[in-house]
C-alpha cells in the first residue's frame, strides 16, 4: 500500500482528483438547480401567456354575459396539460372548472396559483384564478437528472480508474525507487523498470547510463585512489629516505599538523592523531636553539617572509639531531593563516662537515694537526712574531724502518704504534707548542719561544729517548728509533715553507748518517741542497739536448743456446762538467715529480728510436726492456705516449718489454689490471721485475696480465752454495711455467749460476758474468759475436 506524503506526487495527484470531483459535483448541482428554475420559469410563462391571450375575449364575454362563450374559453384554457383547475368568480359567485381528464393529470411538477382580475374598461367584471403545475418542466428535469447522473457516474468511474492507474504506477515507481535504493552503484548491473511505459524506460535508461558513468568514475576514482595511496607510500618512503618531516602550523589555534616521519625521527610512539600543539613540539627543540626557533617563527608570521635555518633537537630517547627547517607563510585577507614547512634531518651532513673540517685541519689517525693546518699556524706564528732574542725551532721527525713494521705486522699494528708515538710527542711539548703529523710516519714539532740551539737540542734528545723505549702492542714488543732534522727561525729560514724544507732535508741527512739521531740544518746541508737544485735544473736542460742522456744496454741471454735475445735499457748522463753520472745520482732527485714523467717519456722514445735504427741495420730482432716508474705507470699519459711512438716509428711493439716492480700493481690492483690490459692491447710485452721482494699476493699475481717474471738478484747471488736459495728459485721458475710465463734471472756472476739455472729450466739470464750495462756500440758488438759463436 502506498504511503502518502504531502510532498509526494501521488498525494498531490489524488488531491487534485478529489478537488476535481468536488468541483464536478458543485458544477452539476448548480447546473441542475439553474436548469430546473429555468424550465419552471419557461413553463409558467407559457401557461400565463396562454391565459393572457384569452383574457380580452373572456372579459368581453363576461361583460356581455355570454355564458357559453365564457365556458368555451375556460375549457380551451383547461386543455393545457399543466392547468389543474380554473376558478371564475363573478359577482361573488365561484365557478370551478376542471379538465375532463383531471384524474389522469400527472402529479409531477410544482403547484402554482395565479389570480387575474378581469376588467371591461374601468369596470371589474370578475376574477380568474388559474391553478397549474410545471408538469413539462418536471418531466424534462427528471429525464435530465437521470441522464446527468449516468454521465456523472461514468465520469466518476473514469476518475476512479484514472486514480487507480496513477496510484498503481505510483506504487511501481515507489518499488522502483526502493530497488534503486538497494542498488550498489559499484556493480555493473542494468536497472529494469516494472513496466514498459516510455517514461519508466527513459528513467531506467538514464539511470543505467548514470550508473555506468558512476561505475567508470568509481573505477577511475579507485585507480586514482590507488595511485594516490601509492604516491603517498612513495612520498612516505621518500620522506623516510630523505628524513624529511612535512608540517603545517596554524597561528590562531597554535596547532601543528605533522607527517608520520616526525614520530620516527623524534623517536616518539606513533599515534592516530597527527595534530600537535606548539608546546608539545617545542619541548623537543634543544634549549640553546629555542629562542632562535621562536624568533624565526614569530618574524615569519609577522612579516610573511620565508625562512630557513639549522637547529638542534633532542629526541625522546635523548639523542641529538640537527634539523634544517624551512617554510613560508600563507595569508588570507592579509592575515597569516598557516605556516607551511619541512624539517630535514641533516645530522649526518653536519657531522660529515664537522668531520671534513676536522680532517681538513687534523690528522684522522692521531688527532694531531695535519700538513695544511701546520702550514697555516706556522705562517701565522712567524708573521706575528715580534723582534726578540728568542727563536722558533722546527723538528722534522721520521721513524726509522717503520715500513718494515707495516709490512711484517700489518697496517693496523702500524697505526696503533703511530698513535702511541703521537701521544709521546704531545706529552713532550708545552701547551703553546705545535705538534703535527704530515705524512705516514713523519711528524713535526714547532717549539715556540726558545732561547738558543742548545735548548732545542736538549728537547730533541729527550724526544729521541722517549720514542726509543719499548712499546707493547698485542703482546708484542716494538723498539722504534727516529731520525730528527731541526731548523731555526730566523737563523736558517725566514718563512714557513723554507723552514719545513730545511728541517726535512736535515732529517734525511740524519738518516744517511746512521739514523736515530738529531741533525740541525747547516751550511753543508745548504750546499748539498743547492747542488741538487742545480743538478735538477741541468737535468731539465739535458732532456732537450742531444746525446747528454744516453741509453746503455745489459744483454739478456737465452740459456739454452747462449744467443742474445735483447737487453735491459739503463741510462747514463754525460754531464758537461761533472762527467758520467749513474741513475742513482739523479733519479732520486726527480722521483714523484712531473719531471720524472718527462724523463720516462724521453727514455721510451729513445728506445723506439734505437729499435728503429737496428731495424735498418741488422736482421736480428733484439728486444729491449724499459723500467717504468710508479708515476709513469699510474698516469693515463703512458698509453697516449706509447700510441704516439707507435705511430711515429715502424717498430713492432712486441719487441719492447715494459718492466714494473712487483709491489707497484699491488697498490691498486683493479687499476693496475686495467692499465696492463691497455698496454697488452697495444702489443707490448710486460715483465714483473724484482720478483719475490714485493710481498705480493699470489692470488693477485695470477690476475695480472704479464708475460715475463724477472727473478731478483737477491735470490741468485747465493744460488751456488745455498740450497734454500736453489729451492726458492726452482719454485719461482716452476710457478712461471705453470702460469705460462717466461723467466729471466738477474745478477748472474758465476758459471755455477748458469749451470744451476739451466738445470732448473730458467729461460733467460742477465748479469755481470755475461756483461755489465754497455753502450750501444759495445752491445751490438757483443750480440753479433755471440750469434757467431
């Protein structure tokens, strides 16, 4: 059953139906009344008109007393069906006339009486009283009412049927609404109306299209929601990775909305609500930075400006963090409504900067000043020193044979020993003196405000004695000695660089003099420095002069047939004033400098030129070996220089053997392998020189792409009488064969060496037994002679 609501369409349609029925009844009632009245008036008018039409004749008959004529007229009036009776009064006598068929006169209609006075002239001759009824009006009215009732009944039935139809479809519409109310818009399900009326079908079609759009929209919204959630997860992960807190502060309510990263960084238990007040957040700001934090926030709100600053916070567990906070102010109607910002954890960055600042000024192993900060402090000290009788002394300290400790016991033991020595040096100086570590085992002490050299010497001797004591590390006892060079300001040098260099030079002279001693810079050392400086300048010129630096060749012999296969290249400098100089007299002066690379480039090109010359003169294809320095091997310019010479000379690169010491590639195995592969790719041969002396790992050696093992002379010199040396050399040769490498023995001095090496299977040899390093002419003569014999 449909429930009516005054705002429902069904209620209003039924209300209109009731109003229409009421109006219909009112209309028909009024119509009936008016119709009845009209019919009565018409019939009355008809009766009276008929009577009046006979009055003149009746009056004349009465006046003339013609009774027959009077009755004739009255009977004529009685012939009208509506007239019930007529009374004629004459001179007080009533004559009553009724129709002959009075009994059959219908009882219908309303009764009326009409009295009409009869005059003849001015004389009243009688009165005529007519009794009549509206018979015809009543009969017509009855028929009209019956027909009207039938029509009204039909209309009522139509209205009721229409109302039923409307209410029935309203019920269907209500059920349709209930169906729609229970409908899940996420399901792709077609809505079907309860009937096939166009309106219902149209509504259902519209709803189905709307549902389809809702479903599509919901799917898009769901997909968008997934993406938003995924982006939110990514943002949370990004915030976690970057350690960023996003926040919003509302000045009016003093509330702060924060992201979950806030709870993790501040080590607070997570909670559902992410809204805090300023007081809750403020308690985690470090007390030192609270005034800055409040001042910055207040100024930003007051002036609407952006801000950025770094401050400290303390987590709930007491951990100190550094945060970079930045933000901006949002306004509405020129009033600050929100401060939006982020806070990033920059603890690692701040600590890294501090560490970087520390490492820029201090040695990370010992905590002493490093070379840079030593130079800065010494410069500042010397520039601010007022003229006085007191002096500044600089001691350059280097541990003796420290490399052997590192090689024998490892760098960890060596580092602990260095820390022990640094503690000894710090204890040996005054508070205002300077102690620095400027290299591996090199230390510098600056004594400020000393009276004379004797005091400095006493202090240095005390340091020697303290360092030379016994040092226990991991149940091992170490005895360390040191060499100290000393220089004074302003006696020896007037600036920091020179003072350090002079003390360094004095230290090396102390080592050459036997180590474990103190040596002050003096005129003799100054003279040697000047000589070395002059020698370096002369060497620089010699590289640009033809035939000053020449190649010498030590022959390399095939042990199986005695023929010369090539030579190791060595250099000699024919100095214009000092005569013939050997490499140990000038090479140490330029090692580690750019000039060493220039020297190596010069030797490589000379070797190419020599091979080119031999190609033109001899059929023999002798090989040459060239020693590469550490600087040359570790720079990319070596490859470029080799390529340049390959393009310049028609020499087979396989005839050139580039020799590197065994320890050289161990400094950076990965880079060494890459460099050797590049060298091999150009066609050159590679030799490992001084094999057995570099403490290298065999696992690394098997990865290196080389061709020849050169066995150091230290293992060869005792070969003829020391069985251990024989076993070791035999193992080296066997290892070379296993790896597919050729072996060259260096330093052969006796015939017994040759016999043993042949027996052990060594491939090649070189040494004084065959020849020392000789000039080109002497080598060619030796090689040609060996080939003939």
